[in-house]
């Protein structure tokens, strides 16, 4: 089995602090598989679980704009191209220092008055220099009310203004990229839609944690039960839809059912363009005291 020698990322999102690091050699576990089906499949794979597997067509990167090693993007390009993968790049606008994470109001005001234009332009210039198809996703899950993200839960008009400004800055430096608007998929997601002219694809997040579902909802949920309502909201915008973050944890039967469904339901979701698995343990607590689910496919079957 070939081993990864020159590029792997680990993204730390704990307490809103993310950093891109170069890791040592990592090999993909022999038991790892790509779910069956024909729908394009991607991964956020900081642990190298999918390094040598065929059938992965999208490599997902997370870039914190306050602390990102821009030269490493060339290595990411090489890594993805060697595996015939495109890039999905999530730019997270964490604003932090070593002493303190900034507040939502500091981020809002900083964007409004141009304090982050140069930072966004630098990242997008680096991305725009890459010779690889990519989709850029900025400030995801703005409709989330859990408190995880300092850019979520804003007044919709403030978020829309910030998205449009950052989109304009980025398109000027990376004009060939596609741009994703990526809500969690809540009922109010349409309130945050920034406009057809700045959105090429709509992303959604879909996670299933069976222990929580059984205890709080009284039943396990299928992919269709979680994704279906979000998809119906997303297709209203007339754009391709992608599951930008996907994870599921449960017993063997639950995991097998999700694996069987996520790439094989194209007839039910004709605008669904791809699903991208989030292969990392959660760093923000699941609701109701359920801890930190491990979404890695090497660990998502619970005994």
C-alpha cells in the first residue's frame, strides 16, 4: 500500500481555533471502503483514512483565515491531482488571538469596515493560483443556533452583507472557482440566502447520531428523513445541491443503512451533485450531554 509522505492536514476547530498543519506519514486503514453508488463522493480526511482509495472525487479542506499556511495549498493541489480529486475549500472566519477569541460583533464590524478584505484576498489569491477545479465555501451553517460558530445566528441582513462582500473580494482573486452558500438546512435557511449572483451551489450539513436520536427522538433516523426536508428547502433556489458535511454514527445496522443510501438515491434527489464525508471526531459538544461523536468511518459503528 502506498503511503502519504508529503501532505496531510489536521484541522483543530476546538473553541473556534483552527490551524492547518503538515502531518507525518499516514496510511489508509485496510478495511476502509467508499460507500456504494454512482453519486460523486468526497471526504474531509485529516487522518488519511481515504488516502489510497479509488472512488473519492472531492478533497475537502478547512482553512481558518486567521492562521493558515498558504504555501501548503500547493501541496494540497498536488495531493488532490495525484488522486484525480477536485477541491472543496471551506474558509472559516475565526477571528482570534492567542489570548482571546473575538466576538460575533467584532467579526461583523470588521467585515463591514473592510478589516478582513486583505486577509480574504490573500487566501483567495493563493487558491486562485492553483490549477485544479475547486468550490469555495465561506462561513458555513450560518443558520445554526448552537453557539458553535461566531458567524452564525446573525441578523440575516448582516450575514448577507458580509457574505456578499467576502464573495466579491474572493471572486476578484479566484474568478474560476465555484462558490458555495452552505447553511445547516434549518427551516429559516432562506432568510440568509445572499442572492443568485453570488451562489453557484448550495451546500448542506447532514449528521446522524443514533444514540441521541433514540434517547431524544425515540427512533433512529434515515438519510432521507434528515436530508429530505433540507433538500426540499435547498432546491427552491434553483442551484445544484451538495452535502458538504456528512457524518453518521450508530450500531452496525444503522451505519449499513446510511452507507447503502447516501450515494444511491439520485432519483429521489435529482439536484444532488455530491456528498462529502466529514472524517473527524466532533470538537463541539453534541446537544443534551451526548459528548463528541467520532464521525471517522474507522470508529462510527458503536458496539
